[in-house]
C-alpha cells in the first residue's frame, strides 16, 4: 500500500485511460451485441452512413465523445501529479522483487485462472463451430468451410491459391506486418520525447496524440476518404491508406506503454551516457531501448492484433484489390455463411497467436533484477 502500489500508478493510470477510451469508442461489440442499447459510437455511425445522413448531429456527438476523453485524460494527469515513480536507476543494484502475500496472490491467481478458463471455453466453441456443417441446425463435422476459404491447387507445376479468402488473408497479413513495427517505433519515439524533453505546448501535444485513439473508427474512415480522395494526396483504395490508418489509430497504445515504462527509468541513465560522449540517439538505442522491451512487445502485439482485426475504419477504406479479413468475414456473415466466417476467424486466431509467440521470443524481456556473481575467485 505504501511502496508497490504507488509505484504502479503510471501503469494503472495509463491502463485506465486506454481502457476507458477503448470502451467509449468501441464500435463492433455494441453494433453486434448491443441490440437496442445505443452508445455514442454507433449513433455517430448511423448519423453518417444511415438513412438520416446528418453530419451535423454526428459532429456534435463526436464532440461529446471527445469531451469525455479530455476529462479522462485530465483525471489521469491529476491522479499522477508531479511525483517521481523511478524504480530503475543508474546504480548497480536494482534490488530483489518482493513476493505478494498469500492473501493477495491467491485471489489474483483465482481471478486469472477463471478468466483464462472462460476465454479458453469461448475459443474452443469458435474452433468447434468452424468444423460443423451449420451451427444451430446441423452439427455434422466437415472441412468444407476451410476448403472453400483456403483451397490450394498444385496442378500445372505451381501453387495456385484458389480459396476465396486467400486475397484478403495475404493483404491483411502484409499490411499488419508493415504497420505494427512502424506504429510501435513512432509511439516509443514520441514517448521518449515526452518523458525526457520539455518543450512548448507539451501537454497539448500529448493530448493530441490521443485523439486518433479517441475518435471512433467510423469517423476516421469517413474522414480519410474525404481527405485522401482528391489530389494532391490521392491514396483512397490503396494499401497505403490502410497502413496510415492503422499507424495513427494504434500509435497511442505504444505511446502510453512507453510513457509508463519511461516514468520508471531514472534520468541519471541518460545523463551518464551523455557524459561519456554518447549522442541522444546512441543513448536511446543502447541504454533506454533495451529497458523498454516489455513496452515494445506490448506495442507490437497490440498494433498487430488490431491491424488484423480492425472493423469500423476498415469498412470504409477497403477496395477490391486491397480487401481485409474483417470485411471479408462481415460479408460472409451478411450472406448467412457463418461456417466460412468462423473458419476464417479460427485461422486468424491461430495466426495471431503464432506471431505473438514469435514476437515474444524475438524481443524477450528487460532484465533489471539482481544477478548472482558466478565468477570463481
């Protein structure tokens, strides 16, 4: 209560801010599961693309949504205050981690295991649903949905991707693999600037970086169409507009993760490196970046997963040449082809889990704990 919890404030505050904003602007879940329960994001969507087509009403609702975001941002800043949350310094000993007491660790483990089991059940149902003939009517096992989506023809001496889902699959994977590292890099660089440098209108700049995350994806999609459908920057219908959309949409998560991690790194690390003759870039690359591995991994994973599963903005930006997995799946759902949609979703889940594991192995984690001296005297 007096040491560990106060030092976790940056992480808790940034998690609260991201969770609050994500809940406020979420579009897919309220649209599919909300029924007659209206939220601001769906109201904005129907005001723009619905029968009413009232851009003024959509603009007013967007301002209301942004005002809630602004309020949450300032509550977070007020709660953090100007206190120091440094836990990693330039000293040789960073201490040993303290184990949680059983009265606290046991409930946390119970909650974690319960949530893991619930998630496992949901995913198991999805996988099972991809192998049945028709969910709710005919539960005979079949592979036809996978064959229709991902059929491969080896005739003619070469590989022919004849499945109906291959085009959107390769497009989605390529764009996600391009957007994820760019998003993480941009977010962490901005986090470093905000955490280590003071400049005019710094707070306004920090809030501005959150706007792309706070604005509903439907509004972003329509805005991108209007902005990039005419010269001099005419990129509507290309893969570039999808990459740009993902970068600026998902960048705030990498930024907040980086800020939470940077707030625990003492400035003496930077100062020592600069004193020894290293440049700012060398200091960031050789000293700060290795300690930001958890933040880098979080930014990469979130950006990749969101790029693979984005719905609201993508619906407006896809084209026949650059179709995305989510738009393909929605199209199958609209045609009541649920088996094919579930089979595609299962494939995406397996792919994303595989990429996340590879990212974890490639990046690893920052090592800041005390290590025993194994040198023999």
